[in-house]
């Protein structure tokens, strides 16, 4: 079943490849600022070529803790978790 799903996704990606935009517009560098309940961040997306880009991010906020089978979220203003 897992093999079938992988093949189906691959074939679907090939089938939809020509549906996107037909015009070739150059990609531009974008800077993004994030502010949400889980924290804050800044990202920069830089084009590698005409069809792909790479994104680098940094930020900080609360941290997740998994212990004894429980998932917890802690936000301590003096000790934020950075990414």
C-alpha cells in the first residue's frame, strides 16, 4: 500500500507539472516577518534559479516538552527557545 501511494504521488506530480504558470517571471528575494502565539521569526527567501528558491529562518518563542507520554508547551520570557 505504501509503495502504491508513493507511485501515485509521483505520477500525479508528473501529470500536474504543466498546469502551473506558463510565463517565466524571475523570482525575487523576499523577507518575511512572523509574529504568532508560538513566538516570532524572520525569514529570507532567495532564488536559486528561475524555478526554485531556498528559505532560511531564525526566531524564538516557547518550547515543546515531551515527557511521560505527554506533550507540553512552555513559554518562559527570560529563557525563550530559539530556532
